C-alpha cells in the first residue's frame, strides 16, 4: 500500500484498514460508557465493548476498534 496527498492507497481491491479482518485482543480494564483498554500488538488501545458482554481478562475479536465477539472468557 502506498500513500499520496489524499492518504493511503489500496492495492488489489482490499485495504488492510478496511478489510473484513478482526483480531483477537485481551481486555485489560473497563473504562465505562462501553469502552475498554485492550492489549494489542501495538500496545494498549481503547476499544468499544458496547456490543459484547466482556470484562478484564476476556479475549475479544475486534474490528475497527469495536469488539464484535468474545472468544475466551477470563478464568
């Protein structure tokens, strides 16, 4: 993916940022208002957990900073 004056350019009809890929992350803490801090490959990030019933220690699938499924409950 290259860049130009308008931002990132896509190749092969799919951008990494707008693909249908969800990544698993572990929730570190709940912040309230449907938000949480999760541990990601890039470090801690704020995500929305408004669509799932998840808490600290749970692993959720995240797409576009939105948790869309719980894949592993905390012990």
